[in-house]
């Protein structure tokens, strides 16, 4: 069993309130869950309205597949105009 973890720090310049931030994150998390079947949660920056840290996890029996899923998820995030990736860290367990 291979567990892939990815931590992504995001910046949302257009967010003017926590409500704006939550709308963007809710949409992003739903899209990633639906497309890649990832476990995803906001793990830091909950009280900041322009910054968020998301934790994503994927479990499979092949490390290459896990890496591919996490990379594709990062590409989806990069394609969203409302968010900017500040930092991303991946690791396989």
C-alpha cells in the first residue's frame, strides 16, 4: 500500500472575506474529490481570508499512480484563476 500526501499553500488575491475564500475552496475541493477521489481538507490558515493550506491524500497499490494523481490534482489547481500556488510539497509513505 502506498499513501501519497500533498500539502499545497494557496494565495487568493481576489478574496475579500472568509466567505469569499470558503466559496473558492469549497468549489476546488468538490472538483478534486469528484475527479480524483482524493481526501482533501484545509489544514492551516482557516482564519486568514487570502491564504489557505490544503492537505490531499491518495491511497493505492502503485506509487507511480499515486504520483500521477497528485500531479494531475496540482495541475487542476494551477488552472484555476482564483488561486495561486505559493508552495506544494509531495511525499509518498
